[in-house]
C-alpha cells in the first residue's frame, strides 16, 4: 500500500503530498523533499511526533523552528 501523508508546511502554508514505501519514517520523507528534520517540528492534532516514527497520519503540520536568514 505504501505511506501517504499530506504535509502542511508552516510558515508559508505550502502543501506537499508525500507518497513513499510502507514503513517510511517522517525523517526519511522530509529529507526526500528537501527539509532537514532537525529544523522542524512535526505536529498532528497539536501533539509532536518523533521524526523517526513511521508515517501513519493522513496529514501533519511541519513547523519551522529556525531562522532562515
């Protein structure tokens, strides 16, 4: 079946539809779309998810935690 998740990137409100192999972690998915996992928080329903957890949620918020300038 595979891993599917919609990432809502904050700030910017960009939506990224991710599809990967079954068992893919958030860390692997984020790296594949060019986001360094240590620079963001992964939130679902207001709760933080570990970057090494397997993708199970349909939609998560990816919140930047560092300055880009």
